[in-house]
């Protein structure tokens, strides 16, 4: 039979439902029929991954793609090839549910070869999933460890729910930091603890369903969620509550280290905790912890905060860590949910529709332009990723690449560690309203160029990896040409690296604590640099001799905050790091050094990840994106841009054209001080085009 027999054309407002035929125990046979959205039988909408569920085993890196296998099923007597995961799902449904059930399964119910139909059906997704009696989440086949994993998830969930319902928090579990400690685990109602069980649990949470963009909308719009893993059915709240307990305690960091040591690969997060946020957003609930995640971007007093743009922004911003085969789905995959949330929160329609005839760059540019025009501000420029992370060809530098991961903006990360009072929010351009316009791929705006980048320091990634502190030390030494107070410049450095924040986990940190922990961090970085060199076959003394800028800065300062080469040498000897290799490291000494740097290390991981220090031509020490280069310009942009931006003149083009490299932190510019400088000196805004 032909494709026409399989896919009878859909009329406006129609969709197809699938029913598994139970008259055969061998071949998988299904019937598919057209229905209207306003007149249909009870059905289940299915949420799954098109490719493999990819349930990793201990030795496999997460998300490794295996060669795709395809199986043949019959739909309306026509042969159809489906992926292995979809075949496994249909087979399990036939076994577990002998009664007739209608399903909506996108890979089958939409003619994927018909772009026009696909576009129309995607724009009906919200109605399809919200109209279903339930949404069935298929996580993939079970394995030998699934039963024990689900038991552990139930125990963690029960501990979370009991504590949270009783005290509205899980702060009592804040001391839990060792998943293999029997006494600690007894507090959670867990008697037996093994490495294998915990690793199986982390593997479970790394199944690809938790990382697929489309799953967000599919469960957020559901009336009821049924989760199936092989032959097991598991409660949805067990999965999310267990994840919330892990990520809300030090247990999560310990488990990440356990995964790294056993699998030699990192996990970026537990996406399972994100779903409840989206479910609440779809219902117009604003009381969830993450709902106000972007309030620092707009300001809770801003009219934008409650607009459709803020709803759309919250959704798009939350997609980091999720995956999509088609980069356009980072927008299309949440449009149904965005429309629903917009209706619930603002009562206003969202004028965006899926259209698979559009190129990705054009789609992203249109979405960015819509958000800018609706707000009347350029605030979103502070969210644009640095060039290193951008992957959409032809995308203007001022447009967010919604498919790209990258560091959270300074405004986002700073909100976690500072008071949310409006007077603490960065506001580099103050209330300056000069005007802007978008001309296709060009953003014409007004700017005040404050300074140029003269010298760049080490990136935060280099420091954490133990690649040394030399470039950053050189930045401080060079700054002494403008400011001769060494101690003051070192203080400027370690405070600029963490964006001048002095609060962590809600607790205020004293200057002395910060200074001491920074010093411990620099010592740990230097020791790690020595260890890396030894592994390359170098000698310890020769490695330490290369720390010339660090040693010079230490001698200029004289307070000991920057460890000297002799301090590094002595620490290495105490730890058991020998001249030609690593002996038995003194664990107690190692832990003491690591403990000293814990506080600043946590700050650095938050603020300096994918960023680097730089020295400006006026002597300012700043923090910019990892792509900052000497010669780049530090600008204040009018019309709502809350942080300084680093711009670069392209190698070809007009004199007034610039490329956006990323936001920056420069002490003395964050609260509108440059506007005062402009006014006092009689300077005016200059028009430029970001391309």
C-alpha cells in the first residue's frame, strides 16, 4: 500500500491517533485514524526520545550515540520503519496494556516527510498534550539495576517529602556529604549503600529523555503524568523529589565526583529538577524557587517582568543542558508551553508560530527582535553568549544563539549571591534612553566607549584546571603603572573575579575570609600546575621556576596573599610531591590546602567560568568573556543594558560597525558611574551598528 494509504490528508483542526492491534503476538501492527481536536476519543500522548534511550553502563560515557537500529512495524497495513526505542516502547505497551488504547506518537502520527503538515501539527502541540487524558513518559527499557534504582528513588523522595512538608525546607540535610556513609544515609531512611547502587542512580538520571527539549512542554502541559521504564511504572513526583533532595545537599557534588572517578566523564546537572518549574509555569504559578530566576535581568519592579517576553525568556533561558536534533526546536519545542504560560500569566497571546521553512539564523533573529521591540530595551544584549559558544552560522553577533550552551550572564549568577534589592542591581547605563532600531541583521544603537583592553589574564577554566596564574599576575603587575598600591590592586583583582559579591548560600562573607580563601586558591592552583608538569615528565624545581610573574607579584606585595615560589615549594614537599614525581601524597595536608580554598573556589566556579580577567587602558581590572582580546573596546550601551559590553571592530566593514563579544564586570562602571563621567566631561552618545 502507498504513503497515501498511511497518511490520509489532515483537515484544519485534525490530528491522528494510533491504536496497537492485539491480534498478533509476533508482528507489531497498528491502526491509525484521523480525529478532530474538538471531537476525539480518550487518548494518551506519549513523551519519549526518537533515538536510543541510551541507558549508560558503568564504563560508557553519558550520551554516547550508538549506531541507530530500525525495525519494521505495520500501520494501516503499510510497512513503516521506526527506531529501536520506539519499537521497544510499542512492544512494551502491547504487553502491559492488552486493552485498546489510543496513543498520539509524533514520529508516527505526523507525516514527517510533509513539512507543511509537520509545521501545522507542531503548532497544535499544546492542544494535543493538554487535551490528552494523560501523558505517558517512556524512559526506555529497564536493566538489571532498574528495580534497585527505583527503590532508592522512592526512599530519597520519601525523605524529601517528609522533611519538606514538616519544615518547608531540607536544611536539616545540609550536612549530608558522603553517599557511602551509613550513618548519614540512615537519616534518609536508606540502610544499604553501595557504589554500584549510586552509579546506577546517576545513570538513570542521565537517560536521554531528561535532556530532550520537547519533553519539557510535553510533561508541563499534561493533566496526569505516567512514567514507564521497561516493565516498571514509577511515580513522577518520586523522580523530581529525589532529584531535589540530591541537588539541595552536598550529596550531589559527592556523586558527581563518584561518577567522574568511575566513568571518567562529567555530568552537567540533573535536568529532572527543572520539570516542576515548567509545570508550574504552565499553570501560572509564580511561587516556585526558579520562577524568578531572571528577575535580575529585568528587575522585579519592571513592567517587562510580567510580560510575555519575560515568560518566553524564562523558558528559552532554561534550555541550557537540553538537546535537540534540529536547532530550530530550541524555539519551536517550547512555543506551545510559552503560549499557555503567557495566557495564564499575562492573558495576552504570544504572536509566534513554528515554521520549518525558516533558516535557524533568521528564526533566532526574529525572536530576538520581537523580544527587544516588545520591551523597548536592549537589556537582552547582556545575555548574548561569547563567540566560543555560538554555533549557528550566519547569526548576527547581537542575537542570542538559543541552541548554544554557555555561561550564565553576570546578572543571573550575581542574583544568587546578592540581595535582590533594586539598589544592588547592576545598572551601567542607568535610565538613559537614546533610541535604537533594528535593520534586518543590524542593530543600530548608541554607545559611550569607556576604554580598550590592553592585556588579558588567565581564564577561570585555566585556573581551575591548574594551568597557572602567570597571565593574571602579569595583569596586576601591569596595573601598577596606573595605581601603585599593590595590596589595593590585588584586592581589586580577587573582588573583580567574583563580581564584587560578598555573600554565598545566603551567608555574608567577611573580607578576611575572602582574602584568606583567595590565597589558598592561588596555592592550590600552583600545586596543581606542578603536578601537571610532573605528569609531563618535567622536574618540580623547573616548573616552579616558570612562575616568574606570580613570584614577582608576591615579592611586591609582601603580605603573603600571593604564594611565593618558596611557599609553593614548601607545600609540595609537605604533600609528598617530589622532584621527579608524586610519591604517597599526604592526604591530611592535601585536605588542609583544599579546605582553605573551598570558599573562593566556589565563587570562582560561579563567576569566572568561561571568563577571563583583563586590564583596560585606563588601568581598570575587569572580568570579561573568555574571548576578550587586546584591542577590544569596553562600552556602555544606552537603553537598558545593565552591564558594560565588550565590542570588537570587525576586520572588514564600516568604521561604525562592531561585533558583540560579551558582557563585562568593571568595578566603577556597574552602577552608572560612566554616565556621570560623560555628563561632567560633556561627552555625548555615539551611534554604532552591532552586526
